[in-house]
């Protein structure tokens, strides 16, 4: 076997991920994992064995992410890698694998509306105890809300706020604040008109949205998808107070941020979120039927680019409410 072959497989694996061909990326990861496993079993060096073990765990993490992004939630299998991490007391590896196993299981429960959601959330909660990765805390909080409903809103916001103090990057801080704003807006909309709590919730949501965009602006290399999502959420806060013109401007800027991005699952979910709230805004305005038709066509096209599991989740009438949470997940 040529010595450059594993390196070529790794490049192919990453290239297919970049263009959104997740299943193909997972196939290359499988092939590379088989080569490394063979090399590990024939090596007598403990340092070489340790290095191969770490690479095999990394590949399992990569494959699991690819299966989730492809909407193939049931293909996530971390058992052997998890056993290896437990034997080596690799807490970071354990956290990463449990997180992905729990996330895949939770998403499968949402897609099929069956299964033991508590078991999968328990895996994700255990992962948060073994890691300081903000993405793991973020996803656990959002899936808790998605699976257990609005009754968990206060606890979820508290989780995100506690995690925020430990986040080191502007991008992760922006993501966290955008998700706090999203949950607060959902709580605001659930209360009846005249409820005094609505004023506080809306102000807090607006403050979180504003903080999120400040974090994006302070980032040296802003992520286009994340910037688009943050602008969408900030636009929702303006729409909620009746400032539709400002909301429309922010939605337009959000659309610009998504322009020319690859058709990755996270981008499609975020664009569907944007299109849904734009339709909602234009539905209350006169003579915007053409814009609504255009956006509905875009929603359909973006949904078709998602894998089967994601499409199953978005098949119901409450697409807007689900996609607001799903677009906040971090992989």
C-alpha cells in the first residue's frame, strides 16, 4: 500500500464534508479506520499503539458527525471506540462519543416520534460532566428543550447562561447568546397578551440578540452561517416589538451572509429558519404574495437538500418552531 494513501483518504474525507457529501465522507473515514486498525494490530510499539488509538477515536467522532449531518441518525455507532476511551480513561474522548451518541438518539426520537428520549439525554448530560466544550453544553440544552418542551425553558436558559461564562471564543459566545434569545422569544410568544412577564422576556431576548451580533463583529474570522443565524434571531426580536422594517433589513443581511455558502446541513437548517420568519413577516403585509411564493419555493428546495432524518423532523406543521432550535445546534 502506498505510504501516501492514508493521507489521501483523509483529504478526501474532509473535502466531501466541506461540500456537504456527508455519507461519502463517512465512507472514506471507514476505509481510513480499517487501515489504521490493521496498522495498530501489527505494531508492537506502545507509543504507536497509543497514537493509532487516538486517531481511531477521532475517526469515530468524525463518522458520527457525518452520519448526523447526513440525517442518518441510526448509523451512529460508538461502542468500540467508547470502550477504548473508558479503558484509557480518556475523558475528552468519552465526552465526545457520548455526546454524539446521545445527540443522534435524541434526533432519531424527534424524527420518528418514538424511543426513550431520557436515555439519550442522559448520555448527553454525562458528556457535559466530562468536557468543557461549549458545543456539548449547547446541544444538550437545546435537545432538552426540543424533547421536553417549553416547561424546561427556564432551566435551559439557565444552563446556557452558566455555560456562557466559560466560553473562550467570540463565535461560541455569539452562538450561545443567539440560542438564549431564541428560547426567550419562544417563552415570550407562549404567554398571553397583557402578561407582564412578556416585557421582561422580550427585553432580555433583544439584549441577548444584540450581544450575539457584537460577538460576531468582534470575531477575527466570522462564520457566515453563524452570522446569518444571529442576524435572523436579532431580526425576530425587532419583529416581535412591531418594527417590521428593521426586521426585514436584518433578514436581508442574514440572506446575504448565507450567499454562496456550500449546501451543508447547518446552513440549510439556518436558511429554512430565516425563510420561515420572513414568510411570517410578509404574511402581515400587503402585496407581498410574490415574496412569500419565492420563499416557500426556497424552503422546499433547501429541505430537499437535507438528509432523510432531517426531512422527517421537518415534515410536520410545526416546522418553524423545530427549525429555530435545530439551527442552533453546533457540530
